C-alpha cells in the first residue's frame, strides 16, 4: 500500500515548510546514490534498490547525518511504534543541511521519521510563532507543534546529541478514524523510537 499524495504532503510539510534550500529540487532528486550499500558510522547496511539515501551537500560546518531511520531502526522498534516496517518510503532532503527520512504506515495513522543535522535551538526559532508545546521524551528536550495546514497533523522535535529527530504524524483520513489527533499520537510514537537513537549522535 502506497501513501496517498495529500497524506504524504502533510507528513512532509513539517520538514520543508520555511526551509531555504541550497540545491533545487531537481538536483536533490538526481543525487540518489547508485550503490546498494550505505555506511552509517562504523556499520555497513545493505540497502534495497530504490531506497538508497541521497548524497549529502552539507554546508556551514554541518556534519553528515549518519543515522538513517529507514534502516537503523530495527523492525521491532518500528512495530513497537504501531507501524509496519515493510511500508517504508524515503522522504529525504539533501541541500545545505540534511534530513534523512522515512514514512511508515500504521493501522490508523502514518508517521514520517527524519533525522536532521539542524539544531534543537534552530527548531525553537523556526516554530516560535506556532504556539509550540515544550515537553520531554524519555528525558530528552522536545517540542510539539500542530500543523496550521493539515488540521489533524502534528510534529514532535526531539533533541539529539548532534541534531534532531523529527516525527510528523498524519492520522488516516478514512471516516472511521478521522477523529484521530496527531498531537495525541506523536509523543507515544516518539517514546517508542527514542530508546534506539544513538546516545553520541
């Protein structure tokens, strides 16, 4: 099952809204690596064709993103979050900074999980006019932000040692589940993923 266009757009808007990209969309789309292996820190992961991470173009001293949520969260972590590991689709940004991302389908909602080399403080500044809610996820500083475009969608930004994890939640828009609220779902999904984050990155 593939994501419908409007739902995928709702999940991506938190990552791309307000961003000034250093490379145009065509450059980013054409930068996918042709190799079927990706090196993450000290490990090498075999990546299925079509799910390769993009080449990174980081500027201003930003380090490469080395934790890939498409492959560095194991299947049990993804299932614990209420999502299907087999449903993964890439949603990356590779410009002057990088977000490596994946979208996963759940029974009643979908989640976009991205790891970015922007700072938690940059996210505070970015969302300052969106009435963000400050909270902690398993002891990590976090920021909860409701979308002003997709009413039931919400994002949570979790501080990492270097960068952030951003989880955007889009409830399924079928009539039986349309009442689901992404801001209720997001903290629980983040709590499921957080223990698997590297402590030094």
